[in-house]
C-alpha cells in the first residue's frame, strides 16, 4: 500500500516509519525543507527510543522517503494521514491552520480517490471541516473519504505503542474507507489489538476524552498532595491504596510538579473551548487545568520556605516534560527556571537528552554534562524529570559537592528518610 504522512514531528515520524516497517511504501511530507533534507540523509530530528534502527532500515530499503513536494506526496498515495501540529492559539482553542492548509493542497492536487485520515488531535467536527475544504478546492469532482483515526502514541514509548496499541480507533461513515483502513492495520490487529469502528465524531471525542481523563487523575493526586503535606500523610501510600482498587488502577496516580508535553496541556484547554462552543459546562476540566498550572510553582514555593533565593545557585535535574524524550513543550522545568530567575537565582541545569532543545529557549542558564557537575557548589537541587539515571545516583557524593544540601524531589523518586540521614533538607510532594 502507498501511504503519505503529512507532518514529520513526533507523531508523523513514528507513524510513517511504523507503516514502512510493516511493508508499505511511505512518503513523509513536510513544508520544512531543511527538516526534509536532514531526514533524507538518514538523520532523525527527534529523540525517540527504538526509532532510529527501524528508521534507517526502512530508508535503506526505499520504503520510507521524504519530500517537501506536495504534488508528489498527494498524487502518489491513496491514503493520506494528516499528522500536523494543532497547538493552542491565543484563545486556547486548537489551532487548525496546518490541518486546513494540507486539506487545501489535497483538494487542489488530488488525482483520484483518496482516504484522508485525521491522526492529529483535533476537535469534534474537524473531519467535516476537512471534507468541506477539500471539496471547495477541487478543480473537478473527485471521490474521497475523510476518516478519524486518532493516535495514542506516548512519547518515550511511541514505537512500542505503534506496534502494540491498546486499541485502534477508526471513525468513518464509508464502507469503502473502512475496508482500506482495516487492511492497513491488519498486521497490528493480528497481535490481538482490537480495532474499534465507530462514527467520525465519536472517534474525535475519544482522543480528547482519553487525554483529559489521564490529566484529571494527575491533578487529582496533586491536589491531594497538599492535604498530605498539611497532615503528615504520605501521598505515595495514598496512591498505592487507591491503585489497588481494581475499579481505579494504579496508572497516572502519582503526585509531582505537574504534567507538560505536547498533548495534555493543549488538549485539556482545547476540550474546554469545545465544550463552551457547544454551550456545555467545562467546570471539571477547568479545575484540572488550574490545578496543574498551580502545581508547576510548588517546587519554588517549597524552596522559598527554607532559602532566600536571591543570589543562590540552584541545580535542575531534568528539563524534558517526561523521561525518554527530548520534548520540552510545556515542561514544568521551564516554569520553575523562569520563576527562580525572576527571584534572583542562578540556574545550573542537566538533562540526558533535552539540553539542545532547552538551550534554544532558556536564557542565562549554565548547562552541564552530568548531574554531579550540575550540583557542584549549589544551594539547592530540584529534580524536575524522573530520568532513571537520577534514581540510583550516589547522593552521598552529591551532598559533599553542594554548598547547602537542600533537595526538592519534584517527582518523589527518593526515600525521604535515607536522604535525611545523609543530612539533606528533603522537600517532597505530599510526603
């Protein structure tokens, strides 16, 4: 099967490479010519565990190619998967500019029947919008179908999620498109992963609902962490006690310094906007978003309770919004660094993967090559991302390097009693 993937970000690259690895010929299209040139040379533009090997293998076989030519991308494939970004705009709605632009190009350049697949996270009703844009830009009437097939790829585990998804959602009102979509997922479905067929609008809502539910669980625990701090309870025990209930389960029940990334923040905000557009209440999701924004300041507030921050040096371990990715979009670390700098602190920072991206947006931050040099002569340390290498680090050595042994464990990865015995002033979340 010939497929085109429009957009070469985290979703587009993994999706395109994944389908190529299943034996399809895949054209990855992007308007960023510099990025296309880099990818064509076999160089990845993102970090994603497990992606590089299959990426290079499929370029070598010729199944995976890259182009900035929309005519080639649209005319040589029967299936066009839209994987472009949908960030929040200035009024907190999903910005569909990139989706609309590729829809216009499809309408102008299509040369036969196409299945146009919305994989980008888009508000309910976007498939209808795409359909109308394509029709309005056709030079002559050509048959096509628009399908909603939301992605559920977790950064840091995206290759695994593509190959072994929890579910494959296909929203369509066309039997012809349904048959084609089921055929491209047949080999994945053979692993026992269910294909769920539904109407288009339900498929569009499922994606937002999933991310909003996970964000709600995180904010739920973060709000409870304040009660644990005030009463002396342990949020870790509360989380475990909740998670052992089979009706609830343990995932996404961990308190910390807030969620970030390319999905949860913008998708919760976009869902709020969509609910308001249809005159529906959005109280719950507004609270989820508000709690998360407040949580990003918790680390600084805790430090202020034990240190006068003006003139201090603060070490930050972890800059990406989560481990196993170089993505810093809406990362709590960015808010923390901004607030610390506004209070007069100097920042030393380290991340195993994300420092190159961070250096593009962070000013007056000193970056180091390892966590030990980062902490040297610092007045406090904040763990902002729970990278594995931070879990088993020699904290005795860290204490000897620091000017003042103060630690804010923003991800609750350490044993508080162990660090206190070493002489640290330990500040966790809900502990």
